[in-house]
């Protein structure tokens, strides 16, 4: 599994593309998702924007945001 952040300005386009391939899992309050290797390959092939992120950092950020 890979963990990615989808840029806000293209979120709808990328999200629709990813969900057309199969289910994805949101793991933080930010637009950070866990995706399959097939999703990652398709994103790279399509040239859509995304950023690979460390899943532990994403979980920490989410927990910190909830504790505010």
C-alpha cells in the first residue's frame, strides 16, 4: 500500500479517477489516502498530481488535529 496526499485544487478529479479503479481509504483529516499499487501505477501513467507521504506522519498529524 502507498500513502498519498491529493492536492486540494485537483482533488475531485484525482479522487474520481482513483475510485473508478477501486476503493481507497482516507487515513487523516487532510486529503491523505492509502491506495493500492494498482492505483499508484495508474496515477503515474495518467500524470495526475499527488504526493507520496509517510503514513506514520499522516497519522500523527491527524491525531494532533483532533486534540485541538
